[in-house]
């Protein structure tokens, strides 16, 4: 209930990887509120994959799309770094 009625205390992203970087707190809270384990989450503007990392932590499946090759490379590195052996594919 704290996520619904409480005040969200969020950490500031001190080392932005994209122009719209944010910490894991936001997607973790939103995913806890709006999804269940093993749900499939679509992030059509993946950026640096913060939402994908939150999905991994909360046992959600995810599809991420990113048009920028620069950000896509950052995203793939972050996803692979947090889950060794994770299979990533080109897509979207």
C-alpha cells in the first residue's frame, strides 16, 4: 500500500547514460504496481535499459526497442553485465 498512498523517495541518477536517464527506483515501483512475475513488459524507447534491468530484478520478461545504435550498445552492455549468459537479440 505504501507505493499507492505513500510518497516515493527516489534517488537521483548521478551518471546519466542518456538524455533521459533515471534511476531504478521509478521502474521498480511502477512494475511492482502494474505487473506480476513473468509478465511481459514492452519498452518501445529502451534508451540505456533501466526498465529492462528492473524487469530482470523483479522476474519480468521484457522486450526493448531502441532506434539509436549508440544507446542500443549501452543497453546491451548493461543487460549482459547484470545477467551473465543472458541472451540478447537484435530486434525492433
